[in-house]
């Protein structure tokens, strides 16, 4: 399945009722305020194939639980290159500098990264202090492309923000969510979304009508296999 066809399929599920969603909370690193395992262990999606977690070494103590202030610190990703895992989180709203835009699918990753670069430049110009990782809220999609809102989390709401006309100071959504991880190139992120869709179907979960990607590092391009992206799904 092409990336365009895949994203359009995902979007039709999102805006028709079984939606993908996500958001950030008040932690200084990343944005998850708390993480707890889901009520049951998710089944590994049938497609794409995801290798089962390796059996633990009996001689090695079990690892400590992830630090709640650092989302995904010890959580394997959902995708072809790693084992499958999901984490339940409680997300709370944070102040953020935001920039709205739209893109076709072919230039999607570049458009998003350009928007994040604009946010960083505007934050520096306006004397705002970013904190955590940038993210993208996908507002709507169709065969031609998508509309989005890129956000740069801030350490505190500015008392008197004087930002350019293309920007605004807003807040990120909040609520109960499920976090999925993608580790690999953006060109391969469709496999992670397929796993998310299969997991939601398996658990018979409904979710809200938007989805969000949080970018944990700066990749060199859409084909950079070192890219780390967390996807958050708001559940009803």
C-alpha cells in the first residue's frame, strides 16, 4: 500500500468514527504526565508482521518501569524493526506556540519539518522558551493531502505574547490516551499506523477525531532510519 493510500485509509477511519488521536502533558521532557500499562496485553497485529518480544534472560532482573516524566524511555516500538508495545497515559494540556498549514502527501514530511523550523525561529524572536518535543496535530485528510497544526511546547504561558500573524499561542489537547512508538524512517511509518489500527480493532476501542505525531529527534530526511516518532491515540 502506498503512503498516500494508507494515510487516506487511516483518515477515513479517524473521521468516520474510529479515530486516531493524541497529545501532550506537563512533563518537562516529552509530554506524558503518567504512564500505566493497558488493562490487557495487546495482541501483535497480523499485518504488518511484528516480531514477538524476545524472552527475558532468567539471569537478568526485570527492568524498572519507565520514568513517567520520559515517555517511551523503556518501551519498544510498534513497527517492523522492533517488538510491539503500547502504553496507556494520562495527558494534560500544555501551552504551545502553533502554526497551521496544509500539504500534499508527497511533500508532507518536508512541509511538517519546515513548519517546525518556523516555530523555533518565531519562538526565539519572541523570547519564548520551548520545552519538550515538537509535534503535529493532523486536522483533516483526503486523497490530495492534509491540514495540520504544528506545535512547539512552551515552558509556561507567556504573559504578553507578541507573535507574528502566522502563529498563535494555544494549548494542546488533554485526556486518556494510548501511546504507540515508531522507530525508523518516516517513509515506513505506515506499518506503525497499520499496527495501531489493528490494535484498536482488537480491543474494540473508539477514539477521538484527530491524531498526533511527536518527533523525538531531528532526522536528516524522510528516509532517515534513526527517526523516532511517538503517536498518541485519544480514547473515548
